[in-house]
C-alpha cells in the first residue's frame, strides 16, 4: 500500500522559513515524479511544485517561484519543500502527491495525482 | 494563464444523476482528471484521462470531454457521494498544473 506521510508544518512568522518533508513507503520512490499541492482553509486546490523522478526537472507555480524549492532524496525515499520568505497567503494544508507524467500523441503531455498524503498544516502569522 | 471554470454547487436527489462541468478554452484537447474530497480528508482521484477510473472507484462515476467542456457524471447518486469535486489539467504552454475552483455536490 502506497503511503505518503508529510511532516514539518507548523506556525511561522511572515518572512520566515520552513522545510516540509514527505516520507514515502509501499512504492519504489525513485521511479515516480512527485509534487506538492496546497489548500488554503476553506478554499480549493492549488498546485505548488513538481519534480521528476531523477530530479532532472522541477516546476513551480508562479505564486511560489523564487521562494520555494522542491527536492528529493531517493536514497531516503523522501520529498522536500523548502519554503522561504513565507507570507500570510501561504497558509494552507500542504499535500504530498505521487505524480503520473505521461504523453499521448492525441493530447500531448499529461500530469495527474493518483496518491495523496494526509497533508501538513502551515500557518503563517505573527 | 489557463482557467478552468466549475459551478460552485450542484444538488441532486439520491438515485438521480449528477453532472458536474468543467469549462476551459479547447479543454477537449487536454486530458482532464477529477478528484473528490470529503471534509477533513485528502482528495481522491475518481476519473483520469477524461474517462478512465482508478481501481476501487465505482462504475457509477464516468467522465467525458469535448470542445470546451469536460463533464463528470455520477449515476445513481448516494449520500456518500456528497463531497467537493475538482477538475484538473496540465497546461503545456505554461508547464503548470491547473485545478478548477471546485464544485460542492449536495445530496438532497
């Protein structure tokens, strides 16, 4: 059974930093792309960042580019999200998600999320 | 940036059919994925690649996608289907994932 366990959330002041971790089990972690998706309280889903299986490619939402860094350690089966210069609007539950990246001649590239962790809450407030 | 538009809410009686739409410019040229999320829980993938169902998802859940609208159809709706539903695509132009704003399905 695939399990994704996030940790590292908590209360941080505006301008501060936090590093989230996601420990994966029940899967060959190094075979899969991974992503972070967040959800502000009472709001919808927002994709944050993604990373390829080998770390060769990384992607970021415009709202976090330059402030957040996604990385992974395949030897530890762990995904990370380093968050710097945090703002109040970064307050959200952050989900670690296993990611499918595929391609079809009909529709081109594809990217979706079959497995989700339970999330870790990040609160940015003074 | 690419925008996906969903109705904020849909209501349906038990046993009836619910249809949740997801509008986007030429969305028929993209693969659409659907998730449901119950309060306090993580989202769950219910339809991927427009029409496919992950294992464990009932056949009552189906999807379609054409031109400017993708649709998630839930047949024989049950009380347990009450949840928020989100559509999602990959925008290759911006290399971003895009989610719709979500639709709250209420079972009357």
